[in-house]
C-alpha cells in the first residue's frame, strides 16, 4: 500500500474511533438533574412575617393645681375678675374671702369696703345655682357634687383708692382671689390686663412682687394663695 493510501486509512480509522467514543459517552445518558439537598444541605429561608407595632400616644399632661386670676380694670375703679381654680382634691364647698380694707395697706392707707357683685360659679363645667351673687364678707358656697375645677366670674368694687387730685387716673387697689382660703398653698398667678405701674405683696417676706417694667410690668407668678394679697399702683382706663 502506498504512503498516501496508508495515511487515508489511518485518518478514517481515527475518525471512526472518535465517533464511537462520542456515541458511547452520550448514548443512554439523561439530562442532568438538579441535586437534591442532603441532610446537611442548606434549605431556602422560611418566609418572614412582618411585625407591626402599635405606638400609643402619651396622654396629655394633667393640669396642675393652682389659681389663675385675671383682673380687667374699669374707669370707675372696679375690676372684672375671672378666677380659674384647680384644686388638689375634690370639695363640696367653696370658701370665699374678700381682699380686706386698704386702711393699713402700703400704697393705700385709706379704709375701703370691698364688694363682689354678679358672682357666677361653674364647678367641673357645670353651673352652680347661687342663693347670693353679692358677697360682702367671708362666706361658704355649698356644691351639689364634689368638684376639683372651679371657674368664678364677678365684679370687684370698693377696693380702690384714687390719687388726688380726683381728675387723675392714678389709683391704688387691693386684690386677692376670692378662693384664696380654699387651699392656702395653691400657686397663684395674677394678671392685671392694663395700666399696671407697681405691685406690692405685703404678706410675703419680700413684699415687692413686680416683675419687669411698665408698660410690660407683671405680678410675680406662683405666689401661695394664702399670701396672694396684692396692692396695685395703676392708671385706670379713661
């Protein structure tokens, strides 16, 4: 056999052998399957259920016990007064006490006769029927139910001394909460809406209780109710 024929034969044999090997490797074989996890194999993570938290809003801070008195001066020397009172414990009676005469009060030194008229009282948001709406001396008002929240409105007159000459609007006046004796330790805030020039608190160890300067003068806050007698120097409205 010539060299060319031998070479062709060998190539044909190699081609046949390669084809057979390929058939032998692929014949009867199946498509690869995904391996199944063994005992120690990892598993897909379990679904996570979201957790919802409910946030509870904090309750509003409860008002603290105390007295807030607002006095509106009038041209005739009287005052329209509002008292908002929050007591530390419920009560079934409201003791009332007038400011007292100005005979021995600094800045006045003249006898006066304080008088309350047009008194209205609301206890725990319910109007209280009153036998008397004019108060000339210390008194007690009974309540039909026990209450901790009081609202009083009234006109205070007879507690002002005008400066001389009488044409001037300058005056001295004594004011204290009607409810001052209900709880003597109650912190008391007193607001005079206009004209305030000076304030003295004769029952305090430090009697000068004015804060700031006119026209923005105010009364020192938080005075204990039992000592919340204030003597005002003010210009009355014209």
